[in-house]
């Protein structure tokens, strides 16, 4: 993952997963002998045991194919770019938007995405996941603001002249 994403708290994506066949996202709580215990990222916060045969994709390991110099861009970087462009929520309705609107959305955020490998269903997942994460795990994005706020006073303090006391020997 890029340094930019790690400095914002996006490293918390290693605790968030998508489970094939289940809607929504899940926070990974702990592994067990029978699988993995997860908690849904929604109002219910239901805990579930996901069996060892289920396909679990940790969001930190997900990336988007691109045509650029790099073959792919980490999902965390895409989320950060979405945050810059769209703020806390993406207003584009996933279920009623046309394919063209969805492709235009991703093109605005990641113009170099590979149109032959990134499907409309993938774009819908990105939008849904982003809105879920923004609503239920705002700490993913809040860390960046905290670090920037902490850096400002330090920069101001560094700009002030330091008074040196003269020592007479």
C-alpha cells in the first residue's frame, strides 16, 4: 500500500473484509478453529462465524486495475481520492444509476482505470463500500485530519524565533 494511504489510517482496512455471497462489509474480530469471527458494519453489528471455505477478501489487499505505469492502484488510495472529490458520501445511487454514470464516476476519481478489467459491478461495490466505511468507520478518514491538525501547531512553533539566553562564563 502506498505511504499516503498508510499515513491516514487506511491501514485499518486490514481489519475490514468482504465475504463472497454476503452483502455489506465485515470487521474481522478474531480467527477461530472453525473459521473467522466477524462483525457486520451496519446498525445491527451482528457477529457471525465465517467458515474456512468462504471467500474472504480483506480490503487492504484489494486494488483497481489501471492502464498507467502501475498495473493497479490500492483501494485505499482510491477511497482517499473519492474523499477529496466527493466528501463523506457519494450521492450517486448505486441501484438506479446507469452504467455510463457509474463509469463516469470512476473516471472522475481514477481516470487511468482499465475499462476492460474493471466491471460496472466492481464500481458499484466501490461506491457501496465507500459509503459504508465513511458512515460506520469514520476513523479511517479521521486520522488524516488529526495528523494535519497536529502538524500545524508544530509548524507554527518552528516558525517562531527561538530566544537564546547568553551564558557568561
